[in-house]
């Protein structure tokens, strides 16, 4: 308007070149001023240009109004002066990430203006008028022209607006439909009206399509930027976070592995260590073996329980071999996309061939090496495709000369037979639980950086820890060191080692029991275990009886198991069943049949398991000396294990249950006899136990020997143990 030009010229003459004019939506014009009316699409285009300037896409900076009055409404704004930046932006090189972000911002600013321009191109006004107001204007004779679109549902009306000083305004009206009455009203008022076809040019169609796709495109772009920021950027094509690198192997590669571990740090597994020392020697001096016609093994499979040192052996090989080393977990091959696992296997062996001779270590290979066809329906899933590719790479048509694959698993029974055959894994090394000598060597390795008191004998600790793996022994000394530091000691004593063993086996120490019936019941229960175990020939010696709660157990009776738990006689198993039933027998004899508690729930589970093994696995029953175990019961397939019992006839199942019941009943009768015959001794031992809360095995046997005779066989077993050892089997009370 002329008013705007006059205001602008006056203010511009008073400002320096580094100042510009803008409108503020937070203040008002003077009452005598006239508002500025501009079309909405013009306002949106100017706002979009201002956003482009602020985002750095455009370098020019014209003087433009920032916020104006939308057409169709009257609002007041004041003319204000805003200082520009002292320094104009210069052309700079924008990074890829900033350029993408600015482009998204520009698109977001440009779309509303483009949509408004498209509306104007099709003849649709931006301002709207209600249907009731339109009828009022029609009755008052203010409507001059009506253009009908969309089958008479949209009307573009030119009407005289008194709010605009009786100027003609172009507005859009949503009609309920074209009715004869409305057309008759147009003729009556002599209004110029016309109906128009729904025609759109190519540009409008493109703009409408772009408008429909705008939100999905902006959403995808935003998620893409967010994923890049959360992953710390792509980091180049070699980064595994790049979506284009899904099929690339994620194996860690070391040209000369520096794990800080060598064979001197591996103890207790001498046989396995010897096999791997030969492999390392083959890699360092192959001519020594090829001279006599030997070939290097293609693979070696480490099998053993958790914590026995399989991964430690692999680290020692990497530290000793001095050749390129690849390490990867079996679970890293499989992703949610089909074909990714096989692609990663191909990429791994491709890199290995480029660096041959080398070592490839696959930890937890059972994640991809499970037997094929054992799943539900026997389908060929992604895991099986990965396994097929691994079989081909290890011993396929092309071969992999110079690559030694070392794998570790604790579930060799579920691996595919094709993976275990010679030519792929030539050697299967069993890393089992260490014996007493092996435990001593492991303790010496882990005690290198521990300060032990002079009275600590690692030989005694090794004798007290049968069944402990290398990881358990390492944790034992670490827990003892933590306890010593907590108690303010400068060295680890036998007390800390004893407490650490108790904590590892039975759990944290709980609050002591309060004197009363519950404490007396627990005391009789535990003493019943100890009496039956001591008086029954073939039972393991008692190591300790305590009323100190640990974990969920309110009392514990610990026994010293034999050094070789894999060879157990029938009398030993029956004696253990008698000892396990000693707690329930003591409750029945002392408190009566109506007062027995649920504390023997764990004992009864052990009794049922041992008795069933005697009948089914060991042939120690009247059924006969033959195994009744279905081979499918040992399968790694859960469905096969569930169906294994159904392979037996009902008659055979009944006979097995009868034999299990007979063994348990016979053992319970023996336990009741031991308790009844030694009631006086039990009362005396319970009295002392409730006072001291803990009795060693020697103290218990000394008091029991005052009332009865301990079998000679059990006395010899005690003499074989120089010191009480820690128990592998723990009787627990759960009340």
C-alpha cells in the first residue's frame, strides 16, 4: 500500500545500510494507521524465503517483511526496526550432513507455499466463508459472482465486504450441494454464476502428488538422520553400522594378536594344551611335520562344561602363534535378514584366505552349527543356510589351505554330524573339570597377584573344591580378596577363603534364626541328615553342619564327595538316598507324622532323581541289567525329549515307577531306623548345635562316637581326607 511505502521511505532514510525493516507479531500499529492486507500465498512465500536465508541455503539477504496480516482477517501490527547482522554471510562449503538438514528444512518451508500457489492456480481462494454467512450475504445483495466446482460442492464467491471498506473479496464456501432453490435464488438476485469442470494442469497434479508424499519423505529423512546420530555416523563404508555392510563379517582381526595370555597362563587342562601346542608348532615350523607327510589339521573343536577354559585356550593360541587371528561369536552370523549369515561366512573366509596362514576362532558355534532338520517342521531357515555355507567354506570344492578353524561349545551333542567329521574338525578336544592336581595348578595361576597369609595352603583349598571349574576357582580367590579388603586386612586368610566357598556354593549369609520351634526343627532336620549319612556304609563323610541361613536354605549339611564322581557304586547311591531322607525321618520321629514340614521338598526331588537313575540308566534294579533310557531323550531337540517317554509301553513305565518307589521306601525305612536307634545322641548333638550354630565334621563325629559305633568304611573315608573339604551336594531346608 501507499502507506507502507511512505513509512518505509521515512524509516530507511534514518537507518544505516546495515539495518532492515521487519514486522513484529507481538506489537500493534498506531490507531490511525491502516492494516496491510496481502494474499496468504504471498506471505507464505516470503516466510519461506526468510527460512532459506536463516538456514544458509541462499546467500542473498533482501529486505523482506517477516510476518504480515493473512488475507481475510483483520489484525493490527506495528512497524518496527530490527538491526541486521554486522557481517553478511559469505559463501562457505557446507558439509554433507548440514546440506541434507538444510534441504529438509527448506522443503518443509516450501511445501505450504507451493500448496497455496497450487490452490490459487486452480481458482480456489485461500480465505473461507461459512455457509450461513454466505446465505446472509446473498440475502443482503452483497454477492456479485459465484463459480461452482466439484459438482457444486465448492463455490468461489466474489462478495462486497464491509470490513474491507466495501471492497470486493474473493472467498471459498463449502456448499451442501447444488439445489434448485439455491439456483433460483441466484437468478432472483441476478447473480452471475457458472459451473466449472474439475481440470488440473500437470503442475497442479505434480504439486498434489508432492504434497501427499511430503510427510512420509520428511519422516524417513528424520529417522535416517536420527539413526546416523545414534550410531555416531557411518564412519565410511567399512563401518559395520552401515546398512550396506550387513553382509560383511564382524570378526575381530589382529595381524599379530596381543591378548596378553600365553600357555603359561593356562593350567589344569594339560591334554588340551598339548594338542594346541602342536598346532602352534605346525604354524611356526611346518617343515618339521610336512617332511614326514603330515598335513595341518583344518579344525579343532573344544568341548566342555562352562568355565573350564575353552575361550582362555583360544586366547593363549592367539598369543603364542604369531599369525593373523580372527575371532567371532557364532551369534554374530545370524541377523533378521535372510542370507546375511551366509554372506558373513563367505566374507570371513575370504579375508582369512587373503591372510593365510591364519587362525579363525568361532566361540559358541552351536548358535549356527545346530543339527539341521530338528526344528518344528524341519524348515530350511536362516541358521541352516549359514551352516551350509560354513560347511562349504571349511571343506568344500575350493578348500581353505592355511586356515585353521578353532571352535568352542558346551553342547556338542546338538551339533550337525557333517560339521564334526574329519576334514572340517579333525580334532575334538574335551576340556573337562580339573582334578585335584589341576585345581591346584589353576589356583597357583590365579594367586599370582593375590597376597595370601602364611597359613593359607592352596593344596587344602584344592582338596576342598571338587567339582569347581577354572572360572569358579578364579572367582573363589577374587571373592576372598574382596572379603579381606572389606574387613580391612592386608592379606587373605583361611577365614576369607572359607566364607568365599560358602558364599559361592550356598549364597549370601542370612539373618540367624531366633530360638524357638522353627530353629529346633531345622536343627533336628540337619542332624538327621548327618546321622544317617555317617552311619550308612558307603556315604560321603560329613564336612560341616550349620544353622546359619544362606540363600534360600535355613540350614545346611555339607558332605565331602569322592574325587571321581563319575564312578559310583550301587551302595554309594543307596547311601546317598538314605542320607537325603534323614531330615524327613528326623522330623517324623521327633515331632510326629502330623508335624512333618515342607522343608524336605528338595531332598525328595534328589531321592526321586537318584532312584530313577538307578533303574533307568544304571540297571541297578530287579528289572534287569539293561538301560531303559531312550536315545531320543538325550537329543538336543526339545520335542524329541518330550516324546521319549511315550516310546515305552505302559507296562514298562509301571514297572519302572514300582522299582523307584521300592528303592525310596527301603531307604526311608533304613533312615527311620538310624534315627530311632540314636535318638539320645541326636538330642545331645542338637543341643550343642543350637548353641554354637555350626559344627565341623570332626566335632560331629566325636559326639556321635560317644553314643554309637561309626562304620569302619566311613572312618577310612574320613582318614583319606586330610582336611574337611567343601561339599558338592548341599541339603537345603526351604520353609
